[in-house]
């Protein structure tokens, strides 16, 4: 059994909210860089919230970003070819299905 499954949902929720607030604070960490390093980003988190909570995509993104997604995206620089290549390599390491 995965020890993560032993966490109480309330404690897991506290940790999740802390992660999201950390990402909100670190808006200098671009989604493309998060994808290149870890294979997930704020948009992934919002999709996971959408799936888990049944929220519409816009509502899930607002919950993760703490602001309208369009406002966040407007502040982000365009991805470089190097960033896109790192992201593609990183995504190859992701499992086909995640739960």
C-alpha cells in the first residue's frame, strides 16, 4: 500500500493548499519550466481539481491560480524552443495513467 493513501484527507488537503499557495506566490516559476522539470504545472493541478471536484475548467483554474487564468497567462513570457524541448522530454517520463 502506498503510504500516501494513509494520509487523512484533511491533512492532505492542508498540504495541497500549501502547495497551491506556494505556486501562486512563485509566479516567477513559469508553467513551461515546471513542466520541463517535473512534468506537471498549475494547469495540471487545475485539471486534477476539475476531475476530483467536478468543477468546470474555469472554476478549477481560478481556484489554483487565485485569479483569472488569462491574467496570469498575460504576464508569462513566450516559451523558448529550449523550454518546449525540455517539456517534451519531461512528459515522456509521465505515466500513461495517473490516479
